[in-house]
C-alpha cells in the first residue's frame, strides 16, 4: 500500500507573510485566554515586526472558541484554527507549526507558565548567532509541585540516557524555530510526534535561553499524570529500541533464574531435603508470568505505532482557519493498491 501526504509548507516570502508566528495550542482555556492576550500582545507589538498569533483550538468544550472570536475583533494579528476533535497537545502543535507562515515560529503554552517576555530574547539570540533553534530552558521550577519536579527530572534523565545528550534538560515546548527548522519538521513522517525530541534530532544550530517557570495564571493543568506517562512512552518508543532490548535482557535473566531454581531443586532432591509446599512454585510462576506480560506489553507499544502508521489517518482534522485565504487547509490522502 502506498501512502501520499500533502503538507502545507510556509514559504516565509511575500508581502503578507509575517516575520514571526506564535503558535499557541489551547484546550478548554476560557479563563486564562484574556490574561494571556493582555500579556502577550504588548510584547509582540514592541518587537517592531510583523507577526501573527496562531491559536489552535484543540476541540475545546467550554467557551474557548467564543472567547477567541471575540478577541479577534480587536486583535487583527490573531488567527484561529479550530480542530474538529480533541487531538492532543502535540498534534495541536503540529497543526500550528504546519500552518504557520512566519520566518520565525515560536511555540508557547497559553497558561503563562512560560513568560512571553522571553520571546524577544529568543529572537535576539537567533538573529545575533544565526541559530535555527532556541530552546526555552526552565532554570527554576519552584512553582511546580514536588511531584511534578520529581517526575520531570526522572523523565529528562531517562530521555537523555535513552535518546542522547542532545536533548536539553528542562526544555519543554517553549522554543523558537526558523523556517528551515519548521520545514524540516513538516517533512518528517511522524504520526506520534514528540517535539522536545524531534527538534534536537534535526541537528540544526541551536541555543538556549533560561527563564523562571511561573505558576499557571488560571484554570487547571491539561497534563495530568496519565498524559505525562503517555508522553514518556511515546518519547521512548518513538526514538529508541532500548525497551525491546530490556525485554530481551529480562528474558535472559528469567531463564538464568529458572536454571538456578532447577539446580537448587535437583540438589534438594538428591540430598533428600525436599519440603512439601507450593510457595516456590507459585513465586516462580508469578514471576515468569509477569515477565512475559511485560515483554508482550513493550512489544505491543511498537506494534501499535506500526499499526497507527499503516492506517495513514491524519493526526488532526481542521474545521476552520480564520487565515485560510493565506494558508489553505492541510489535506491528507491515502492511495490504495
């Protein structure tokens, strides 16, 4: 089966092309949107360059869409892309990156934990050193809970060990990308993207800007523990075959343990020191059963990724784009046999 995908690619040229695009995924953020706009707009206006703020409404079920439409009336640079269904943060970010038109593209969350004022510093660094990527790195996460800091630290240590040291520690999805970097991401055939790993993988000239992570301005976090675990699984299975090797080593360890138990049982039988009971048998069966299930689960994660890729379904479906005249709706098509 052959697969054909059409992608919209920003050109970075033309009179109506902004120099900067700010991509903002939003999902049920009616409370924080006015606060975010009040803080972001002055920052962008002071830059003295053309810009667009591309908000991607990821199938919100509250008044987010109405708030965005009301904001568009007084903010001409605001552009609203609405997805038909909730597709997840990374896929909403994909929609924004693929439909952005700026020569530079900044991705930022709407919760104001990543300060918009850092965007100006990112631009200055990118232009001064001719960088394609500028990562926003959290130098202080005291605003996060101890659990969040602990799990985040564990995630980055695991990823750097599995994927490589090129992944900046404590760098999320707050970053600046050049048009070259964005086009490189568009060309990648990723169905389950994790951009904090994909962007370093491109190997483009990059820098870092440190900032202090702030508290969420309003509303509730859209990244509970379940989504954090899912992100960790996607990160590992999407960039490394190490879990499969772990399953292999666990299998070898299980075989070795069974061999030791067999030798011990044989010796006990020879010496006549056999104690009737079932504890050792039950423990051995439970251990081997758990080991097999773990290996099957790891294998299943990779099979699921293959299955998702072969399905060829789009990661998101756009319902509307207020800037569609400048950027046509992205289309996906699959051709059969």
